[in-house]
C-alpha cells in the first residue's frame, strides 16, 4: 500500500550508529506503526520510540524535552520537491 523504504531507514540508522531512534509518523501512517518499529528493531541494534503527538510536516520536529535521541526519522505522505526559482 505504501512504499516506506524501510531498508533506507535501516541504512541511515546503521550509518549513524544510532542506538535510540525516534520515529514520527503522520496520522495516516500511525496504523502501520507496529510493523515499522518491528522491522527497524529486527534489522538494527537500536531501540525505537514513536512520537504519538501531532505532525504537521517535515518542519514539525518533536520537542522531546529531556529525552535525547541519536536520530529522529520523520515519515510523510509526500516527497519534498525543490522548486527552481
């Protein structure tokens, strides 16, 4: 149904040697959250956490307060498109 490119996610986690990863999903992808977390944890050595708060786009980075993460991964419904001026 969706092409989430989870192998790319796994590659980024490995490249960054991230141990604590936060994944932020828009509401439309939250029903797939368990599948995403299971896949990522199975293929990396990281502990994955989900941001269950709001997500209004790629610039809406979660305020995690005192919680520190090695990597934040945001999923969206659309690609970012660089517009030539």
